[in-house]
C-alpha cells in the first residue's frame, strides 16, 4: 500500500494556500480597475489604428466608443473567472482522459499496462472534485456573475434589441442556459459515475480472482466509458471552450482539445509512476513500461500537432473573413504564446523522444512530461483567454490570477490523487494479465 509522504502532502497544501493568496491578490487588483484605467488600456491595445477583434462577437451590434468601452470592461473583469476556468477544464480533461486511456487498456486486453492501472485510477479520482469546480463556474456564468460566454446575454437573441445577433439566434436551440446547465451536469455526473464504477469493479476483480463474470462486467463498463467519453469530450469542448467565441466553429476542434488533454494525462501517468517507483512503492515498474508510456507521449504529441496544423491550415487556405478572425486576434495579441507553443508541444517531443533508447531514460522522459504538461496548459490558455479577456492580459493581476489558479488546482490535484492512491493496492493482483505486465519486455 502507498503511504502519502508527509513532505509531498505539505507541498500540496502549500500550493493550495499560496494559490488562494495569489489569486485573492489578483482578484482584488482586478476589482480596483476603474473605467478611466480601462480606457487607457483600450488606447494602448488599439494604438496605431489596430482594431483587430479578439472575439468575432465584437463586430456585432453598436460600434461606438461607449459600446467598445462596455465590451472592454467585461473583458477586463472576466480575468479572475477566465484564469480558474482554464486550469479547471484542463485538469478535468486530464483526469477524464486518464480514465479513457485506462478503459482502452481494458477493452484491448492489453498486458503491458497492468502495472500502472492503479495510477490511472488515482488520476481519475480527481474527476468529481474537478467537476465540482466546473459546476461552480457554470453557476456563476448562468447567474451572470461571470461573463465568459457571450451568448448567455439574453439581449443578443431578442430581435427587437439593438444588440441582436442573428447568428446566435440561429444557434440558441443548442446554446441556451438550461440545456447548457443540463449538459454540464451530465458530463460531471456521468464521468464521476464511471470513475466510481470502474474502480469498484477493479477491486472486485482483485477480490474474486479468476471470476470471469466479474471481469466481463469490468470489460463491458470500460467499453461503455469509451462510448460516453467519445460523445461527452466532444460536447464539453463545444460548451466550455469553443462557445467562448460562438460565431466561430471548427470540426477539428473537438479532437484537437481532447488530444491536448490525452497527451497531458499520459505525462501525468509517467510522473506519478516514476515517483512511486523512486519511493519504492512500485518496483515492478521498469524501463520497458516507461518506454511504452514514452511512445504514447510521443505519439499523442504528434497527433496533437496534426490536428492543430490541419485546423489552422484549412482556415488559412480558405481565408474567409468571419473564420480567420479567430486567428487574427491570437496572432496580434497573443504572439508570445500562440505559435511558440509549437516548440514546446511539437518540436521538443519530436527531437527528444523520437529515439527508442532515450524513452528508457527516466530523467529525460520525466523532464519531457513536465514540459508537455506546461505546453498544453499554454494551449488551453490560448483557447480561453483571447475570447474572454481579449488583449488585456499583459498585466500584473493576470499573472497573479493565473499563477494562483494553477497553484491552487495543481495542489488540489496532487492532494486528491495521492490520497486516492493510499486507498488502493498499487498492484492489481486479480487481473488476469498481471503476469504478462510483470515479465513484459519491449523487444527492440
């Protein structure tokens, strides 16, 4: 049984407390920004005649100074909620993708990965906590305490209102508050249920070694989660990310955002597995298992690059004004994070992990896992921030808010996952493929 290290527990609590302090400081700094300062921020952002929109909705409705000021005020005061939304969706996606990867191993009757199944279960234990944070964010948005989602404003779908938006009016069958709230509860409750069900069946497999009926049920529920995840990961990408800019859409977006979390979940599995091995709790984990996890980290990094490029290239080639605005805002205002993330998420994994032998090096693979996690958080930053806070992100309060949100959620993630691992037997003794995993050796 794993014992949660007092030192690691202390670090996770320090992260949580420090995150709250930094986020609180950023929050109060944000609330003290008055209209005069926002006007100065507008002038700085649009100096030199630059009026590139960061959200396509800016081009709808009145275009006078008062309307632009009102929009800028919403963007500036979105900063706290946007910061927590970014990391909350990212970590929820990581935990759900870990359960997805876990279910794939069960459905495929994979043998090599049995040694790290409990690590995946531990990561999946974060799903209810991460989901609760997202439900709180959802409540703040639908009660108009937050304004991350432009389409939630009832004026925009009222044909008699001067702010009427014909595109949102056509989309209101899907983009409406009651249905959005229902879908959010569906994703969170559904994923939490599957995490609980699969973990309980995994324990039953251990307790009833050789019982084919229980193992068949375990297999069937794993397949069921794959189907659930396939639908819901697409739908929550629409709801929590793509609908931030409701005029724009991409058929590649759901794969692109999901693969970002899948790659990050494999990075998290690597870090926790190596940590447990180094502490002596998972001695069965060896360089063969590390190699295969490194292969998946490399493969998902290349898949992410393919989906990112395919999406970008098609819009660039077509060059349709209402579609390329999504990228114009990112090129203009988010140049330090938008294209440079390709170095972190594509070029480094390609150059470092392409060698088979290097994937057996613990230091190199764990370092790349940390880099990939950071790179994909930057990716989610680029998905959320331009449409919610616009060009107003190079400020001290945004730095404090994002640093605080990341420290709080990462500290909570570590605390929840490692606590869950203390309640699990790290080696699934009843799994019929355990022996195959123990003697597994990569042949090349």
